[in-house]
């Protein structure tokens, strides 16, 4: 059954209910940045049919199309601009991978261009912080809506397509959308879990701390190494094995047992030296101080109270 705009069939719903071949799942990807393109490449490699890429500027959609055809010359998705939504080919799943601030407006535009949603059609956005409520216009137009956020860092679409295997996907939304999201996570070699919509922002804050803030901390460590006389590439080469060994420790042990070094041992004099040398660098000092207090809660060394007093005193002195 086709609806307005052509993007309307009941194939997706049937494929979930009776196990229809996965290659019949037809997807339009709205937003072809690093994540959207990486997911399209990965899904296509697993039998999903990418029908279209839609971006604000058509050139970005054409670039994503070229990347897909490099891997699968038989693939022939449409490359459309945001002004061409009414030209979307028939599809069963809308995958909205735009920036968070654009999702609600994209949903309105899609609902307007496709006023009669398909029976069993699913629309998923990939935001970690926002709930499926952003897709309300599509839900009112008959789509089953949800959110699917991969807990993986994608810095490049080509390499990112291979990073979903083993990754976890956070799901939220209507029952049919959750079912679709679980199938996608499984087909990509990942794992899925769901949370209530009101927990999305908290969940995403945690993910940012674990990933984005780790990159920010690494950048600060690089800067400090460079001030010791190392070139940028030398500093990076020196620090990467340290970071990797920390991740390996965390993969096998609880954080309290994985942590090593100054705070785990309770080296008071070393902490004093660190605070002294960082005094001329307020940003680094404040980060060291706050994370040091957190480290003390994990390690609980015998000198915890003395070190905590040093960290808190340095914070008071800085604020005066």
C-alpha cells in the first residue's frame, strides 16, 4: 500500500512478524554526516537496501551515495536535498541522523511531505540526548517512532562502518520501533538496551563523559607533554599506549581496581608537586583537582583525608 510521497509500504512490519528477508528492508537516511553514512554503509553490507540519502545540501547526499557505490556498485540510492522530500522513493524505515537541533524540524518536514504514513513504517532518530517525542509529527502521521543511539565514536564514515560490531545501542520509543531497533542492532553485530524517555539526557551525559571528555582530557595531556619538550606526534605516540592500557584494565576490572598511579597509592608529596606545577595553568589545575577528588572516592588510600584537604584548599585559593 502506497501513501503520499511514495514512502509507504507495509513490508517492514511484515518482515518483523514473519521473518521476511532482511534485504527487503528499505531505508531512507535523512542526514548523511559521519554517523548516518557509516550506518548506511554497515546496513547495506548486511542486506538492507538504502533507497535514498537526504541532506540540506544535495552535494553531501551525493558524496554519501558515492561512498556506498564504492562498496556496492549495484546500489543505486537517490541523492536528494531537503527541498526534495516529496521525491523520496518507497521505504519502510526513516533513519534520521541529523544534528539534534534539527530533528524536530526534520520530522515536521517529513510529516508534511509524507502525510500518510505507511502501515507498520518506522522512523528512528539517532540522537543520544533526545527522546522520540521529537518525532511526534511523524507519529501523528502514522509512523512508529523511536530513537536508536549507537554507543560508539564515529570520526570517519568509512572506518566507522566497521565499528558497530560489538557496540551497544540505546533504544527508546514505541514498541514496534524498539523491535525494529533491536533487529538493527543485532544485524550490525551489536547489543541493544532500552531506557525511559526521561532518562535520555542523563544517559547521554554519561556517554559524553566516557567518550568526548576522554578526548578532551587526552588533548590536555598532549598539551602538557608538549610543554615538556615533546613534539605533538611524539606526545601522542607516548600517551596512546598508556590510554590503551587503562581501557584494557577497565575492561577486566571495576574502576576502583583498574585505577593505578598517584591517587591509587596515596602519594601525598607527588600530589603537592602536581598542584604546584599546575598552579600557573588554571584550567589544567581545576580539572586535575576535580578528577583527583573523584579518584580519591574510588581508591580510598590511607592518606585520603590529607590529599583531599590539599585539593580542596587549592580550589579555595584559586577562587579568591
